[in-house]
C-alpha cells in the first residue's frame, strides 16, 4: 500500500491571531499518482464506460444484465485494492487468449479513511502536565501525518482561533504563554480527519532556587549543628530536580537538608542549581561560608589578691576573678559562670569569688556566636599568679582651643589642637597612631591641628605592649573662614569726589550707617567699629552725627564663635 507522511517543524516565533474560523471543506474526489495508479474516494459512485478508440470516440456506458441492481452506479467495497476483471488475457495481435488462462484485471484503489496526524518530538525537552504540553528551549516539535491508501495531501492548523493555514514549516510559537493548537490532515481523495486539539506552552525560564539555613549561624559563619535547605520554584513546567556540590566534591541530587557536621572546619563553597521538567537549567548559584567548630578560648585573670593561674586558684574575700574570651571566627557571644553549686549567671564584670574558707569551685562556659561552648572548672588552691592581658588600651580624645557645638556637629578652628590619650591597665600603652579622612596613618607624638576647611574624620588606634589594639573614631568640622563684613548707608550717594587722589562716594552729613557681619559656619560672635583710626569699640547702634567737608574711614572688625577675625575699611566724604 502507498504510505505518505508529512512533518513540519514547529519553531518558536509569535504570530498575530485572528478570530476563530471554521474548518475548510474538502471535496471528495479521485486521484492518479505519478505511476498511473488510480485512487477514488470510497463514497463516490462509479460508472463504467467503454470506448473503441484512445480519443474516447464512441464512448458507451455499459450496463450489467445479471447485476443491474448494483451498477450505475456501483460502489467499491474493499478499502484499498479493488479489481475490475474479465476472462481472459487476450493477445492483441492474434486475438486469442493467452495460456495459461488468466483474468484481465483493472486495479482501482478505494479510500474512505482519513489520515492520522500526531505531534512528535525531536528531543526530550518536553513535558506533559494535564492536557498541556510544555516545550523547552532546545525542544523541537513536529506534526506528522500518515495515510494508508491515497496518501496525505496536506495538514491544516489553527492557533488560538486563527484562520486554518496550510502547514508548510511556518514558525508558530515563541512567547511564554499558553497556545491552543487545532490541526488535522486530509488525503488526496478528500478524506479529512476529525480536528485534533493540543495545548502547548513554550517554557524558556529556568527555575529559581532559594537556600534556607537552619540552626546556629552568625552571618556566613555556620556551626556544625546548622543545616542548609534548598527549595526551588518554577513558573511553568515545574521543578525536575535540585543539584548541589560542596567544594570540589561530586554533584549530588538534593533530597534532604544538607548537614554540616561531617565537614572539616574552615571555608567551604556550596554550588547549587535547579532544572525544570523541560531541562531549562538555572545559572549556578554560589554560597561561601565558614564552618566554625572551635569553641572560644577562655582567659581567667585575678584582680586583687592572688587567686587563679593555670587552673589553680587562691582563696581571698577581696579577690575578684576577671573572665574574658576570644574566638577564632564568629566571635564571643557570652560567658556564664557559677560558684560552687550556685545559680548559673551571665558574666558582665569581675566578681568576688568567695569570702568563706575552703575550696571554691568555679564553673564557667563561653559561647561563640554559633553556640560552640567551652566548659572549664577551677578550684582555689595556694599558688602563684600569672597575668594574661587580652584587652586593648582605653582611648580618649580632647580638643585644646576653640570649639563650638551646634546641633550634632562639633566645630573647631584651624588653631584648635587635638589631643589623643590612651591608657592600658595591664601591659601598658605602647603607642597611638591616627589617620585624617582615611589617609595614611600617622604616629601620634603630640597634639596636632587640622587646618583644611570642612568636615573631617579622625580614626585613631591604641596599642599596648603585647600588641592588643583598640580603635576609635570622631568627627568635626573645621571652620577656617572669618565673617563677611558690610556697611549699609541710609541714603543714596550724591556722586563721587576726588580727595587726595582718591575717588570717594559723597553723602550728606545726616547720613546714618549700619555695620553688618555674616558667618556661614558658626555665626558671628562680636562686631567692632572704628571711626577714622580710633580704637575699635563694640557695635551697639547705627553710626550718625557726621560733619561736612570731611573724609571718613569706617573700619569694621568681626569674630566668629571660633575666633576667626576679619577686618575691612569703608571710606566716604561728607558734604552739606
């Protein structure tokens, strides 16, 4: 039997869809292929005509005498091959039948069955969920139609109600949305199959994986009791799997929270990603963390009478025990202690051990920020004392000279000295250094000044004799600008006059003057006035009482809150 198949690639490109359309009507017909084989739709009537020439002259429709009821028209009953035959095969020259006797046979192929069209896939990047087919980025989808007799004449399809279109490798889908695809095939004699329907959803978006850390942690420092959970979401086809790798180990499929207690202390890297059900793969995410398995180191120090060193303690009612702890990574969270069988309390400052005679047992615990803990027990016995210094110096600073605080800003003058101070009660202060506005550090030797106008930050650091250090920072604004001075006249000048080769504005004798000062930073502290070289006096009221035909020189002097001084002279001439 003749078999015909058609396959058309679905590529992802958006079309503009029109309104819903009806199927195209397909006429039932006959078809002769390139080999001369004749096909007829099985539902069509058949009439047999005979002619005695190739040009169809003398055509006569023949009738059956014994089967008249079933002819004109007659219908073929077999699907596929049917025959019209007569005995016997006759030699066209001798007009005698050919031995052995055989029937003369005309073949006719009747076709009543429509093609069958199906969606097939080139790759595995697809996934069916319910009645929807999700297609991945690299997945290729085909429509494939087959017909058993006359062969497939074509495939028609419609997307989202678009007009039915002949299927000829048109691009169909590109946007991430739900498409409704209708399609059917038809053969060469007009048989068409029932419309098939499929929902298609191109999925190009990879999943997104989130991590959740449970248990003790401090920023990206994790305890061995912590665990890391991974969860992924996918907007369309759904999550297929989550995969992770720790450091350079093997890539594993994520099933349950990742436990950390089996890992060595130190820095680790977790790489993780997810894939969806059409094999979109998320870009690998990276999380770096430090696994902290080491508890703090606790240092005990006796204050006052000798009491404790190297696990041995002394009894004294006046002795205090000072506890401190250091941690290699996450930092110390707290220290707790108890005396003998007393209550466990949080350590905040040195405490009296006991005033009663006998052995004293002190139990203390130090916890870091991921809950690793140290447990130590000491008992009081007579012994010598060693000293452990784990604290940096105490630091302070002081302004020597003019200062002025306004709101939350401290203002100083370029003449104000800055004094840094430090004290270390244990091993003693070694040195202090500082930096101005994050510039290079400078060894502090004596009080210094900052002359540059503007906002300034001082970072300073103190070091003791075992190189413990403490840092501090403070800020201020340097005001190096003196007030601006101005003199206002109560009347407009008459004009100018040259006096002793100097051009001066001329005012009447009843003119009045108002000196003024303005300071943009800290404000004006005091304004003084001098007339014609006299001593400066504080400005109280406007200047007046001038005499005619006389030159005047008005000198103004002002200071701001930090002692910055400005002086300016104004000259004019008085006439009637």
